[in-house]
């Protein structure tokens, strides 16, 4: 990571693609490794204090702030969260000029997300959950109380539209697949870090997932999906979307680590057996490290008020 150059792209594209070999999808996935790398570099600097990690993290953030042009898409831009975590951790290390460059980019993301037009389904499913996750992070980083209050009100409505009392998500009902229940749960867990009063509802959604895994209800996925795109994706090489296929339990890893971080609980051995034991993927390293550090990092920004972005 210390020797890699940033790979920012003007536009991110992953949602709606039905061909697994699509060049735009591959380019987006490769570019977004910058976000996870930046978060890890920020943690490395936080832990070791080596300026090399700081300078490389800055390099990534400033490159993306200059090149990327967000359009507010809830899914295409959801993995930008790694940059937001890094900026939060390193906030006090930026000059005013650097802050201003990054702020222009963050405000553009925030503005376009507020302008995004949802459909009757996407306004209630994981699209909205992913949008609110990023917005709630941005509102705090930008110290935008007006936007934060607006997004909190939207969140109060969304939780009732998106999660049933038994924890089942609208996404699971629409797609008949744990893949999309997890994809909706992941941003909810991140929201719960910022809005702990939603933890009870999020926990019900998490426990539904764990119950399905423990009971072996991972087969016959997508059998009754109401979304036509799922069949197109299965035909286009996305193995997870195969009608009647099986859900890979390893895909709950991010949810398990995040949930136990929130609750400061030891990882359940009965659940850990479903996760990868041989090697932790780089895309998951941030979550494992956060799990170990969370008790000491609840308040990451400790600059004086006058050091904040104007």
C-alpha cells in the first residue's frame, strides 16, 4: 500500500450490471480498493505514528477528491466509506488547504445523495439504507446539523419501511435470498455505530440471519425473487444469484465482526466456524482491527473547534 499509486475514477459503476465480466464493474471494484487501503493506512498511522502511512493516506484522499465526480448513486458509492473513516481518523493532520479540497468533494457527494430520486422499491430497500449510511457519516464529518436532522428523520421512517419486527428485511422478502438480507444488514450495522438507538432493530435483523445459518437454511436461494435482474445476473455469470443455489456462509463475516464490535462481545465460536480461518481477506482487515480497537476509538476527532473545516 505504501508504494501503490492511487487509482481514482471519475465515475463509479457497479449497480444494475448483469454481466460479471463488464469492464466498468471490474474498473470500479479495482478502484475502490483505494478506499479500503486508505482506511488501513489511517489505522496504521493511528497505531504506529509512522508518517509514511499518513502521507500515503493523504495521497489517496486528495487524489480521489480531485478526480472523482460523484452522482449520488446509493450503491455505486457505498464503498467510499473507507475514505470517510480515514478522514475522520486523520482529521487533525490535514492543512486548511487540504481540508478545503476534501470538503468540496464530500459536499458534492452529500448534495447528490440528497438529490437522488428513488423508485417505489428502492426507496424502501437496501438502496436507501446504503444512502443513509453514507449521509450520516458525511453529516458528522462536515458538521452539518441541518442535514443531519433531515437524514435522521428519513432514517426514522426508513427503519419501519425496511425492517419487520421479526428482523426480516424487505430485501429478503423481495429477493428470497440471504445475499440481499446481508447486503442490507451491513449498512444498518454501520448506522448503528452512529445511531445506537437503532441497535435493537438491527440486532433482530442480525439474529434472523444467524438463525438461518445455524439451521442450515442456506439453500434454494432466489427461488421466488420478485426482481427480474436476479435471473439476468445468474445468466451473466454472477454465481451468487443462481436460482435455487446456496448462500456461502463466509459472506456473513463483515456482519459478524461489526455486530460484535457494536456489542463489545467475544466472537461466538459457533458462528466463527462459518468464517474463513486460513487467511483474512484484505477487504475485511479494517473490520477486524476496528473490533480490537473500538473501546478506545469511540471519539476519533479531538481537535479544537478552531481546527475544524470552515
